[in-house]
């Protein structure tokens, strides 16, 4: 769980990571904040993994619902105007 300070900004924890030196050098040349870029990349990876796991955990229920819709028609379909 992420700790939150009183002003609601996330607490940033100093962390050591190993990154290809060429990438770090190029990021510095281009004025890219390596810490922020790493944080954003990690956030994207975490979101993608949570989504993948949710889909995996709910795959059977989704398939059952889709089959029910295919065979039983959409709920409230009689009210559709298209």
C-alpha cells in the first residue's frame, strides 16, 4: 500500500534499480527525468498486470454471461430503438 502524506502527494521511496547506462545517458541528454519515467512505466506495468489477472480470474463468468446473452437475448432488449 502506498503511504500518503498530509498534502495527499504520494510518499516517494528511494530505490536502487539497474538500468542500461546508454538509456540513462540518452534520457539525460533529452532532459527526461529517469525517476519519473521509471515510475510511470512501473505504473503502466502494474495496471496491465492487474487487468490481466482480473480478466483471468473472471474469464469463466464473462464467457457464461456472453453465452447467456447469445441464447437469451440482452436484458431490456425490447426497449432498444436501434
